[in-house]
């Protein structure tokens, strides 16, 4: 089924493009959420008339995202968690925790826009991508510290040194050896 996208859809296409998708995907996902219109001659003409407005809206959204990115460039999210005797976290730090830390600093961000592949399960400093716009991505520094012990994050490297890695994907370079 051919549809005209009314908004950018990840891995499908950009706003205003005519794309061919599976019938079920169009009927059950794109059309009910008003992300697309059927590709009829009347709808094609309507989209062409709206293209100027859509381009201006896209430029405004990107400009707003770039302004937020410039403000976000100087901040760091510090999240404190309870830890055990061996500096292992009780629980983990998720995208919701990072979004909450950003909200405390005045940046309302949807947790789905934070590109954390797996929850953080150790103390330390991490860089997490935050997608403000499809073309504007900010690398946010996140520091996970022990609750009540701000100096604990600086000791993470020394406490991890010599410890064996549980999964095969990490290397000794991550532990500073």
C-alpha cells in the first residue's frame, strides 16, 4: 500500500514522502496514529500545498532543538544510588532516572529520546546520547555516584582494577589496566 507520510517515521521515511508499506502496517499503525495518508491524487495535491508550512515547521523544530542542545551542552546528570560493600549498585540507572535528573535541571525530556542501550549497573561516568530532534543529538555526561559518598565515583576505577569481567564484551581497557 502506498501512503504519504505526515510526519517523520523512523526507518520508513521523512515527512511528505510517498512510501510503499505493508497493508497491515498502514492500516493498524500509520493511519490510526495519523502518521500517514493514503496516496490518492487529492491527498498528493493537499500535501504539496502544505509542504511550505511543513518545511517552516521542520526548521522551527530543528532550531528549537538546537537551542536546547546548546543549553544542555554544559550540564551533567548526577544520579546517586545505594551501593553494597563492593560498590555494586542496588538496582540500576534507567532512562527514566536520567529523564528525572534532567527534569530537575529544567529539561523536560521524554525517556524514549534517551539512547541508553542497557541500564547502568555500576558506579562511574558515562556518556549517553539524547535525541532532541532526528538531526540533533546531544551527548550527555551521566555520573553515577554512591548515595551519601560523592568521592566514591573517583574510586571506581581503582576498585574495579583486577576484577574479572562477567561478560565477554568488555575489555581490560575499560577498567584502566
